[in-house]
C-alpha cells in the first residue's frame, strides 16, 4: 500500500487517499498554481488555464483543507476568493491630481509656449525654465508621512490610481524612510526599466516559456502592476523623481531647487536636468539630450520644460488635464520606407470612413509597423482640407513605395511617396461612396474632410465601435468585458446597444449555461462578469457623458460638461431644451470654458435625434448616475459664486483672473445679471459697474478681490 502511494503522483491522488505529508505538499503546489493563474488572469490579462481547470484546482484545495484543517495555509487560496484577488489592486484617490503634459513637436511650439506663459502672466522681465528628459515609463506617486513611505499609487485616470505600495517597497531606488522631509510629502516620478535589464528580463522569460515584453515601458508597467509583490521584487525597476503632489511644507521656491531637495532626501533625479533663461537655450539643451538619447541606457521620448519659479507656477495653474507651466517637447518622428500592399476602409464609431494602409512590415524606431493611417480621401489624393497640394500633389496608390513615420505613441502615418518606384500598373485609389459594412451611402458634408456612413445605428461597424468605446478604460471600464468580448457578444446578437449590457443578466442570467458554454468562459467568469457589470451601474456623470460616444466629446470635455451641470437631470434637461445657435440654454452651454460651438451643437443634436435619444434613455434607465461636483476647496470664500470681471486689472491678466476664480470654485460670467454675486471692477469699468449697482450686486476692486481670495 505504502509503495503504491509512492509510485503514483500526489497531484493525481484523490484527496481521501493522501497522507498528511502528501497533503502538505499538495496544498503548497495548489497555492502556487492558483496564485499564478490569478496573476495571469487579472494582471497580465493572459489566462494560462481554462476556467474549468481553475475551478477544479480550487475545489481540490478545499477538499484537502476540509480533510486536514490543521494544514490550511496562512495564504490559502480559499481565503482569497473573489474580492481581494478578483478586484486586483485597491484604489487610491490622489489628494492632488496627477496630470499629463501638453506636447510640443517643433521649435516653434516651444517659442509659442514661452510666449503664452509670458502673456498669461503679463511678464516682460526674465523668466527661467528647467529642462529635463521625459522618461518613457509609468508615473508613480509616493506618499511619505513623518518620513515613512505609507503609500504608492499609479496615475490611473489622474484622479484615482491603484495602490501598489507593497510593490513600490521592493524597488531599490525608492527610499523607505526620509530624514528631514516635510511631515507630508508626495514624491512623483517615473518607474522605468533600463535597456540592459529589459533585455535580460526578456531572455529569462523566453527561456522559461513566460511572457516577453514589447518594450521597456511595457515591461516596467507589467512588473510594477503585479498582485504578488515578490514578482515585482525580482524585476529590476528604477525610479526618477521629478515632481510632487501634496506637501505639508514647501520644498523650495524654485522647481530646480525643489528637485535638488528631492535628491538630497535620497531620490534619484535625472542628471540632465538644467535651468535656462531663454527658449534658445532650452532648444540647445534639447539637441544635446537628443544626441545622447541612444547611449543613455533607458528610453526617453522628449524633453520637459517647466517654469522654474514655483510662485509663477501657482499663478499659471492648470487647464483641465495639463499644467500651463510645463510642456513636453517630443523627439521627431522616426522614419522608414516600405511597400503599400493594400488600402482598407474602416468604419468608426461616428461613421467616419478611415482609410488604413496595409504595409509590408517594416521596423520604425524599434517597433514593427504593418498598418498606418491615411487620414481621409483628400490625403490619399495629395490635397489638404482646403484643397492645397501636399507631397507636391502626389497621390498614394496601392503598390507604391511609401515613407512611414511614428511620433511618440501615435498611430504610424504615411508621409511621402517615391514616384520613381511606382509600379507601371498602379491605379489611383477609388474612395468608396458607400459604407463597406452596411452599404448605406457614405456622404461628405461641406467643409468636412471625412466621408461618413449614413447608416447610424443600423451600421454594424458603428454599433460595434460604440460598444468598444463604451467599455473602454476611460468610459465604463467593465472588468472582463473588453473590446474583444463586446465584439463577440454583438456578433452573436446578445448586445446591440450599451443598454443591452445591463440587461444581459436578466436575459441570460438563469441560462448562464449559454455563456458558460462559450469558449474561455466558465461559471466563475460568467458570474464575475455579471457582478462586474452590476458594479458599474453606479457611474459618475463625467464617465457616462464620455461613454455615450458623441462626436467631438472627449474625456476632458465630458468632465467640463459634467462639472458645469452637476447632475444627469440638469444635463439632460439642458441638452433637451437647448436650441442650437440661440437662446439662454445654448449661451449657458457655450459659457463653459473649453466648450465651443461645434462640440455644443454635436451634443445637443445627439440628444435631439430620436433614435440616439431612445438609446440614451434606455441606458440611463439601467443606471444610477452619480453627480459631479467641481473640485473646489470647500473653504473657498467664492465657491459657487458667479463672478464678473470688468475694467483693467493691474496685477494679473484677465485669463489668469478667470482661471484662478474657477480653480476656487467660482463661475466666471461675461455679463452682469440678477444671478451675479460679485463684480470685480478695475479702472475704466463702465456699463457693467452701472448694471451691478442697479442690481445691488457687490462690487470689489482688484485688491479687494485678492484680499477676499487670500492672495493679496
Ligand atoms: S512632469 C504636472 N516630468 O510624462 C506635470 N513628467 O506626458 C507632471 N514624464 O504623466 C509631470 N518624464 O508620467 C514630468 N521629467 C518629467 C517626466 C514626466 C516623464 C511623464 C509623466 C506624465 C507624462 C505626461
């Protein structure tokens, strides 16, 4: 009997047949397997075992634990069901938002940036900037309290990131303790991987048959976002500090000095960080950094310029997602020549017919490219949107030898054609006038460069693209329901519009069997999916507006609309009641800084189109839309007030005054009405001051205003 047990594998034995020693061994094996399966599923998005096998391992683990309760491991997989593991990382709301940077691509954009900063501040005197490499990694915010590292969070959507504290503790460049730091200090910087470490990691992974990474940035992201911090510890991550978030006391009065302070606290800061007084000097440093790019040993994708004086940074403040005091000057695109094999037409979310170049694969700046955008039919024909020639009027034909380029993360583009290599039989491209997906006429409105399918929701391509957009990360971001899944569900006729996602369970819940029988789905994943969908029934207004996929409405304009209207009821009422081009509701919509007439008309038109409206209404009926409040400091004396500026301001430009008021939660209006709370009147104030007096509106001069907001 004893011999028999020795001869067969413990992994195959029935739980009842195991000895205590074998059970211990088997529980350890199962714990390892399940942990790896969780990581593959939740973190790498690359499941390695089927749901059925996962469930079998789970059940086996439980059965052995039931027989030998004393052997249950402290990290038992049965204690880690669902919640903790399924949800991955817990969420962290950043006390100070993590922003992104505006991009500059040419010297002229940099000069323009410097001019804009000067103009905004109304400044003629000297103005210094720092210049430092833009590291191509992922940003991380490290929170220290009383000198101890208490939290590390990824950027996420800028407002809410993932809690990766345990992982960050395993990165050698990140100090656990600081001497002489403010009580609260959030240090921000970039986690990255060196070229040498990246190559060694990929070689190790390949040898083990594990996942290899496409580039050092993906490797850094994949290594930091590990549910098992031991995996992070085994990956060679590095960190450069370049910014900060919440602070209990200032680090310094200048950007450059603040970075030196971070270095003195023990952080790695980039050795190519310098300070300059002119745009010319910034550009000169840019050229020097670019010349060293290949020999730095880590990826950078540009140079970041920041206003050095922190008091000026505060005055400049932020737009919706980027600071006015910084810009990223990206390196020029990388180029290569290859053959154009075909031109395909893709139909997008808004019906746009987009020509896509299928290319003979070619390496452009280290990445293999086989597709590129061709923009629109004019671009293919060698004309810009105004009819003027581009590429000296050369058109692009299938079979041509074309120049491909990439700039940063953007989709590769076609820059040029080599006519000397054009095949004799190459034909001009005939742009379709019917939608290739639903055969509806594809029309081009006057002034629009894009030809659009007129099929609306009956066009399957538009419907799928809308669904893909709807579940994307910045929209509903439903765990387990990505682009691939919505496409498959759409194809099978399970969902046609976003509302259908929320009725899936009611329609299929009891017959879970149907989902379960699909390839790659088991009872566990089906239930997880329904739970994940239910979780997103509560949705913040800004995400909902973005998710609707209305033309011209991006993530930041959706946020502007959400903060302006606050609630779904108010937003919906305004969009329903507005008349495009006239009336008070329209004027109110246009009063939002950052909302122009094109965007406004597009939103109003969507709400007033009966088919669109029906789709929106049935979606919202499934949801609980969370109101959004402006991120204003609660103790601001002007929060919620309607303020009007008039006359000449001496200490700030009008733009700065308006932005500052808005950052304190006030609404800035262009004219005085009974709703106005406050008029700030400089010298030369005329009719607005009179109107305010007549209406009994409080009037302050510039100093009075500055005293009120606490920055006199
Ligand atoms: S400053 C408020 N400095 O670039 C501005 N960002 O495109 C905070 N990045 O999200 C960013 N190197 O992840 C800054 N030297 C640098 C940087 C840098 C890389 C990243 C950062 C940011 C992204 C914006």
